[in-house]
C-alpha cells in the first residue's frame, strides 16, 4: 500500500462521514504532525506520513485491535474513493483548513462539549468541526 493510499484510507476511516471539511481537518492534523519541527512527532515521524499514521496509540483507525478486541473500523477494511485521494493530495500539497491553526490532535467526545485541553495539558482547544474537537499544541508540547 502506498503512502497516498494509506493516507486516503485513514481520512475515510477517521472522518468519512464528516463531509469535505471534516475530512480536510483530519488530513490537516496528519500533515501538521508530519511537518512540525519539534516534539514527539518530529522525532517519531521524521517527515513521514506512514510513520505518523502508524505510530502506535495515535489513530484508532490505524489499529486492528482496541482494548483487546478486534476493531472492524480500521484502515485495512477501508475502500477509499476518489474524494479521499483528492483530500490526501490536497493536504500533501501543503493545504490546510484555515481555522485549524497548527492542530496536532483531534478526538470525538461523543457529546456536544469539547474539553479545554487534549491530550492533557499539551494541547488547547481550537475549534470543532462536525463530531471532532481539534487542538493546537501548547509550549509544553515541545518537551514531549
């Protein structure tokens, strides 16, 4: 599987039901992690989409098991369509959603409210798009 296909599968899996902006937001987070010049993602990813997506514990969709059980909604069970490839290409070309800033994290709270910080104190809330809350890094992220 190419990096492009892996990226398209992740976009479909994580945000396929969130519309174009939801999928672009997830793609933006992935690429923000790929290019951030400091902290954990700079060390782990080293500019690699594949390393960022497959880093353990980061994306539920990149895992075939969650909490010891099979996770049927994973990238290996996805069949990306042209829109998913187009959004992967859009993000890889350097495009980002403007209201996201430098967001490095997102999650679905399964409630109407987003936490102020995620994960813990290294990310602060920026915006909500669809079901997902997005978070920029605080200065504490540099020490990760």
